[in-house]
């Protein structure tokens, strides 16, 4: 190579893109977008919170807005909630108990099924997994009528078991866990077997502890769905003392009178458990969703 060519190479510069955005400006734009998105998401929640200090009939008549008279705000709705709310807290505890039991059961059963799909080979495996994928595309409203007829035929109506048991093996949760488990090296399982760990022990002692991100992500998503579940409990529950919170709040609107005060403040308090659930698992949530989307 000649000296001239070497000299040209030394002075040759890689051309920069003319429209490249500086890193600092890119970070500012990204941060501004996230702040704006957060404000948009929080506005309805803040509006409902402000509405809890107002007269319910006035809120329904004028709508929820931030153009309010400060002197008209009061704590009457909060006093009524904690002293004269009737069965509200019974409905709240019913929903809380059902959500905890069903989320725990769904995570256990669905992860166990997904573990079988991901780690074992058996006859009909592919056909069974295709059935799970097809089930993901079927709306619940299509299965609702035959399931309701079955519940009535067996005399199981007005029972919490029929709310929990039919949905423990959730197709979406099974699919998500399977994708996550496919990223776990099978050498880990073989090492457990060499050490004498049983198959159940491998699942509970080795696989689940390293699946916390996936468990957290599915706990949040399933918790939101189950806590807000309205249609199926409405069909199978008959006793008012067994109503869940969404059904109970709906009963506050009747042709004979509407309790808007309890409806508004009750709806606001119904958001709190979901916020607590997200704050408890949010550090695992993003990593779990990303891992489940990419692995496999």
C-alpha cells in the first residue's frame, strides 16, 4: 500500500447522518412524551378523586370536571362510606377474597400446564397446544351460555367455586408461561434430576423461583381481569351478600332511587387494590412482559 493511500485513510472520516438526533434531545423528547402520557392516564383518576368530595347528584348532573367551587367540597361522602355504606365493604371483601384465590390458582395451574408444554415431549403435545391457541381466540360470550346451562344442571349456581374453577387454566396465561419457560436451559432440569430432585421439586424449587418476572406480570394482568369481572359473577350469583364489588356497585342504580354518592366514592376505592398490586410487582412487570414476548 502506498504512503498516499495510507495518508488518505488517516484523514478519511466516516460521514455522519445529517438528520441524526442528539442523544440529549432524544432523551428529553422521550421523557416529555412519557410525562404527557402519565398526565393523560392520571386525569380520570384525579377527576374521580375530586368527585368524591362533591355531591353525587350534582356530579352526575354536571359531569366530572375540575371547574369546581372549593367551598362546596366536603367529607360527607367519606363519612357515609365508613358509617352508613350498607354491604359495600362486604362486597369489597368478597371481590378481594375471590381475586386472591383465583389469581393464585390461575398462576399455579396455568404455569404447571405451560411447564409441561415447554419441557416435556408427549404424544399429542402439538395438537393440545394448538387447541390452547384456538381457545385464546374464542370470546367468553360464546362459551358463556353452555357453561351457564351446565352450572344450573349440576345445581352449582350461587357458589364461588363456579367463578374460580372454570378459569384456572387460562389460555393466555398458559401461552405466556410457555414462552417464558422455553428460555430456561434444560440443563438446569437435568442437574436437578442428577441431584435426586423429583419432577415436582424441580418445578417448585428450581423453575418457579427464577420465574418471578413472569409470575409478577401475570399476577397483575389476571388480577385486573378478575377484580373487574362482572358478567359471569352476575349470571351465577344470586344472594346479595355474595355479590362482588362490580355487581354491588351496579345495584346502587335502581328505578326507585340512585345512590350516586356511594357509587362515586365506591368506584374510587375499587381502584386502590389494583394500584397496590401494580406497585408491589412493578419492578418485575416490564422484565416479565419483555421476556415472555421474546423467548421461544
